[in-house]
C-alpha cells in the first residue's frame, strides 16, 4: 500500500461551509497575517476552518503548517522554534523546514524516521505587508491577487493598520465595502451626511480580474472636521476594483492630485468569521500622524461591523431573488453574479 506523505486538506467535519463552496474557495489565495506580527513564537491562524501554525525560523523564513502534530494531534502552535525547526510540546518531536520529522527524542536510535511523520505545509507569499496562502493551490503565479500598485511606489506612503476581526461572512463584508448607498446612513458620523443620501448613477463593468465601478459624487472622503479642505463643489471620484472572491481596492481621488488607495482583503476564517486586513497608501500628508489614520480607519470599519455582524442570512445570498435590490446596488448584484457563475452555491439559510 502506498502511504501518502503530505495530504491536501479537505473540508473539516465541523465546517459549516457547503462542501462544493469550500472546494472552490480553497483554490484561492488569502491574507492570513501581517508580516510584522510573525515571530519565532508560533501562533495559530485559521482559513476556511483549517487551523494552521504560523512561525518564523531563525533563518528568517516564514513557515505555515497544518496545526496538528502527526503523532498525537497536539497543535504545533503550542510548541516552539529551535533554530530552523519547530518542536512539538507533547513528546518533543522536531520538524525541519521541509516539514520532515528530524528527531523523536524517545527513540534516539531510530535510523530512519518514516515519511508519515511529515507536516502538511502551505505555500507562503509575502505581499503588501501581509502573509498570503492557499489551501489547495501551489501556484501563486496564476492567482488573482489584488493590484495595489502604489504599495512600493515613490511618493506614496504605505500604511498597514491593525487587522479587524468580524463576526460575519467575507462575502457580506466585501459587498459592504463596495456599497455606496450606505455611506449616508452608516458613516454619517465619520464623513457622510444623512441629508445627502442620493446615489448618482454610476457605471460598473466586468473585467478580467472581476469588476470595476466608478462612482462620482459630492460625498467628501475627509472626516467631518476637515471637509473645508476640499474646494467648493469638488466632486469625489471613487474607483472600486473587485478581485473575487474577497478582495477589493478602492481608489479615492482627493483635491490637488491626492490619491488614497485602500485594499480591503478578507481572510475567510469560517463561514461567519472574517479577519480583515486593510493596507492603504496615500501621496499626501505623508508625514502625518499614523495614529489618526488608524483611528479613522477603525471608526469606519466599526460602523460597518455592526451591520455585517447582524445580517441574515450570514452568507451572501447568490440567488438574486433572495433579497431585493435597487439601481444603486448594481456593483453588489454584479459581484453576486460573478460568484454564482464560479459555481458557488445559491443556498442560503436564515
Ligand atoms: S503529539 Fe506531537 S510529539 Fe507527540
Ligand atoms: Fe462602510
């Protein structure tokens, strides 16, 4: 009998994702952590209900493995790094950079450690200050990574606020990010105004990577206290580029050729849990107070969070007849259609 050394993960039995949905989503790449938060102290992260241990070896390389010791199932995230190996805390087995077991302390005379003692490793790509991975794809070259071209561009400041944990699905969160009709209602304390709720007609088009929408309105992107900085009658252009399944880049054109870009990148932790990463860049105020950026960002996402965590059904209903839509929802409905065309299920549970 051939023994498989590393097994690709399958949907865990406790996962509430639809099985086919899980298979489709697991082919894609997602951010799971900020690079700056990775250290030689292993930590547990989760993607599509699969638990993984994330740590840095002493040679600086970042490792991501299934968080389960092949011996007796203890999470390796409870262990520690020694040199370029991780040690399991239960019986002290060590595993090298290639995932192979290098030491069984209870059996020092064992000449050949069987292949079955090997860890399942996941690929790692470092991009926009984040660690990205995929459960089933090994090929990052064909991945639909979002394009944040200003991240390492001269004149643009790259900012990476803390991540946000949301008790809602990534589909609902992403759709909320591209929803322009909620500004006046949800963000009236931050930048919008309940007296200005009208959404002017805008265009949405399908692209190779997903969809693009251009929205021009007089809704300022400055916080309320700074709105006098825009010239009278200034029109704000917001360009949304959606990279399904769960990333989108928003470009906001500010006065005086100012450009703000916000990448909304979801890690679908579970069917109703999302870890949201928001790398952003700007070419103005580049020496300004970062804490003010973090705070403004946190305020806006907290306002959204209250909506997303209370929506029912939790998962985005891809059957367009399940909810009602109006003209200003054109980006949302196109987004749902794209996901449905991928073969994601139209099932929804209230
Ligand atoms: S459970 Fe990991 S060494 Fe035994
Ligand atoms: Fe919002």
